[in-house]
C-alpha cells in the first residue's frame, strides 16, 4: 500500500504541475491522520488548476475540499531571517533600513 503522500504526488495532484511538498497533517499525540493535507506547487497556475478541477471531487470514496492557504510558519521564518538582517538589508516589507514591520 502506498503512503498517502506518495499517492498524492503520483496520481491525483501531480497531473496539474510539479509538487514542491505534500504534508499530511497528523494528531500530535496519537499520530493519527487528521484527514487533511497541505500541498505546495512550484507554479501558481498549477495551484489554480488544482483548485478548480479537484475541489469537491471523490478520492477513495471521500469527497475532498481544495482551498488556498498560506503557511504561517514559512512567513515567520522569512520574518525572523529578515529581522536578523534588518540592519544590513532593511525591513522585509518596505526595505527601509532600521525599520522592522
């Protein structure tokens, strides 16, 4: 049996474009799947195609819902890196030196 991550990459979602990541969300304590995942595409167009074609479709007798999401952890990583470099590069948002958004 294929893992869910391999299944998503190989059959259902990769037909819309190159996947950069696929993360199955699990319960912190039990490790059980929580029935949702985050999939990241290389191109925005692939993401849009997936949204319009895969939302509300059936996979393994389950109806899926596709939605856009933004990774808070990735934004936080960008913010913290830019904060460390704020004196040399300026604000990560505005580019102004010695300014932190």
